[in-house]
């Protein structure tokens, strides 16, 4: 984007000066939207408008100072250049302290205004570019930041994750080792109503069979030999959040059956009944 892709909102109540200034800026490559008063220009001043403002200080109704304040309330980074008469210089200097970009004194050489407008437009272009980049970065905090890719298959996966994230249902994720099953599980958690609660990942194949019950459901002091203190199990730790059980197929078949019963009942008492 070149600087003159940022347009100019030109406000001047003198028709001759308005026309001459408009033509000067247009010859320099600017797209110019002329206004005879500030009130009619205000609807064009919106947040993120790809333009700068060139405005006469002395205007009927709302003057240049009032427009400056209004413009800053809409978009604090909007560059406003004031056109002043000889007696308005002190006012213009004060306006710059209040946030005006610059001022040009009548009568002014055309190239002086063009140079000033070009610098202001370049600054505006950079500001809008930074805003766009920040918006992209903010978007990257969404699902695109975790499930990366632009293919139709990846887009379908992302949409599938978003569709499944809401309901409080058990989800079976299948795939070869290294295909990103835990990544999908974490994405489901992050985009669900449970995202503020813990995400607990358990590699079922790495937990010794004799410790599995204690690891998953915890224990109270004295429950068995060497149980000297209370232990919080993975299910309790993940309460209200997400429990990701990885490598379930590596567990002994008996434990898989018991774990299935717990998942079906949605409570650990099923496990307790099966061990009584």
C-alpha cells in the first residue's frame, strides 16, 4: 500500500480554496473527499478510516479545533492537518499540543501541503498496518494457532473440533503415533466451556498396573500399606475440566474394562464396586 492509497478528508468553507486544494492533492495522487463544513465530514470519520483530515481552523458551526477533538474521540490515531490564517498560528500550535498532526499557514505553496499530507498519510498507513497485524495475531490466539494449516482437510478438522468442544461428551480420538491426538484434545479443551479448568493428560501405558487405581482415583491415608498421606487422583484433579487418556490400548485388558465402566457411569464408584 502506497502512502497515497490513504485518502484525504478535506474541509474548507471557501469554495475557491476548497477546489484549489482538492486539485493539488488529487494531482499528487490522493483521493480527496471535499466538505464545506465540519458537520458534514463527521459521518466519514470512523474508526480505522483509511484517510487523513485536512481542515481549516475557521469554519461556520463546528470549527477546526472542535473537529480535532471529535476526530480524536473517534480514532485517536487519525492525523489531522489544520489550515490556518496568520492570526490563527497560536491556536494551531495549541492544537498540535492537543494531538493535531501539523498545520499549514495560508497562503501556502502547494508542494508544502503535499509534502505534509504525504508524511501524514504514510504514518496513517503504518498505523493501520500495525492494527491489522495485531488483529491477525489476536486471531492466532484462536484455534488456528494450535491446529496449523490451510488445506481443506485441516479446516474441516478445526471446524469439527469447534463443533465438539461445547457438549460435555466423551470423545474418542484415533490416529497413529505422532499425528497429534493430544493436540486435538488440548484444542477441544481450550475451546470448550471447561477451558478455565485443568487439562490433565495421562499416558496410560506408563502407569504400573498395581498403582493405576491410586494414580487415577487417589487414596486416603491408611488405605493400603505405605499410604501415609492423601493423594488426589487424575479424575479428581481434572474435575470440571478435561482428562486426556493416551495410549489406552497399552493398558492390560482388565483395566481397560474397568476404565470403560467408569467412563460410562461418569463416576468412580463403578470402579469401587468392581473391586469389592
